């Protein structure tokens, strides 16, 4: 079902993104993708002015998506857009404290 996507997921990347505005998605592709017969997906959270830890990333024919973890511990996917910028910080700075 996800033919044409290249996945490069792994927790060793320790990259941080500054997110001005993005939707945290359940699946690693945009909402309504592909347009002819969209695959199921949903936004699980709206992210505004926050930092997230990159767990991995993937490339589709028409998009680039990051697998991320928020400071509250939520995990999902965000699209690479102009409102998402990489920072020179370790993701340990934004990881939720262990319980």
C-alpha cells in the first residue's frame, strides 16, 4: 500500500525541529494522498511554536515527512514545509521526562 515511499527511520539521528505550525499525522503521508483515491490518515494534534525530536524521515514522490516525538511524548509524522526548521540541538533537549 505504501509503494513508492523510502523510509529511513531510526532513533540515532538526535535531530531537533522547530515547528511554527504543523499537523501531527497518524500515518507517514499527507492528508488526502493520493488525490485520486486517498489512503486513510488523520491529524492527531496541531503543533504550534514547539520543538520536536526527529525519530526518522521518509520521502514520497511528492513529499518529505519526518517521524517525530513531541515534548509530551506523542509520536507521529509531520510534513517538511517552510514552517518546519532544523535546529542545531540534540533531541534530548525536547524529550519528555521518563516516568
